[in-house]
């Protein structure tokens, strides 16, 4: 996490402030943006030939535009006008494993009202990506194909969330190539953060799960076991078999000692 303010700089200075971030994921908060800020992402990714960078501006992002430096030129990644759009995750290929340079250009301000250019970032190796298109990046790790038994047994052991529930509704965002699955939850076996929460009025547990539009998720009846990973505080769908099918696979694997971890069903 990096915090800075444009008010700390010398008023007459024309120098561009520069910060270096060495983690593969994190966040930056630039209060009262002034002039420009160069952010160099240089984590230890020596084993990766290429890197995908994903940026998610805060809902109140304002005061600056974000560019990525490529071959001495700046390419717009996040604009101040589009910072508060619904689900504004931007991903791009960095073409290098050594360092990625972002350039934040402050917008002209006529008043001294507080503005904050805040965003989260995440770097991933393209060797795990689904293809060169950033919209198919490894960030979502979405599985459009049904998981086989080994993938399912691995998912319940390694996923950030594992819940039993049913599909209330599915909505599609064609502009951002994503779908949201609204899940009514019967049992939370595991969750990294509090994405699935209990409604105080009804007592019902609910939560949204995201996936790619190309997965063509549809509303279906019955109970499912939803698994997946969390990115930028949101749940992304991994394996999602019908619960009765999961039970059959898990108990069969347990009987022959092939289960990869002990899963507490009770």
C-alpha cells in the first residue's frame, strides 16, 4: 500500500515524482493530485516472459488519468471520466517481466477541493493466461468448461471461496464482457473475505459471483457447489458442479484415498 499527496511537493518544481512498488499486487492512493506521478512496478517476476497488468480504480477515483509507458510513448489506460464506471477493471500486456511504468497525469483543478486518485493493481504471468486478449486474462481464472474430477477435488482445497447455494439471477454486461451470478447461499464452507453476507432483515445469505460473458452462464434450478477465487475484493467463478454430483465425486475419492484434502461437509 502506497500513500502520497501532491501538497507535499515544491510549488515551483517541474520534476515528476517517482515511486517504486515491488509487490505483485497492492494499491496506491494519491491525494490532491498535482502535476504528474510515475509509478514503477518492478516485482520479482524473473520466471515470467510476459506480464499482464490489471488496474481497478476506486469508485471515487478522480483528479488524474493513468497511462502506461511503452517504447517511450504513453497509452491511456484509465481516464478520470471513466474511473467511476461499474466494474472498471483495465488489463493490458506489459511485454516485459522486469518492470512496468505507469504515468499518472493530474487533471487541472480550479479549486482546492479534495480529490484522490486511488487504484488497486495486480500483476500476473501470461503463462497462466487464457490468451493474448486481456479480456481473457488470468485474473478471472474463469473455467467455461465443466471441471473434471481432479479439478473439482483441487478446487475445494485451494479456492478462496467454497459455498453451497442456488442461482437467484444471472445478469450480463456486454460492454465489459462479464456476467454476474447472484447466489442464494445455504452454506459457506470457506471464504477469504466477507463477499457472501447475511441479510439482516430476511436472514438469507447472498453474494455475487463474476465470470466471463463467453462462459454463457444461465439460470438453472437446484443446488450447486460454487468455488473460485477473489480478485480486487470480488468473487470469480471456478468450478460449479451440481451439489449432488460433487458429493458423489468426493465420497468416491475418499473411499479410495484419492481426496486431496479433508473437506468438512457438516
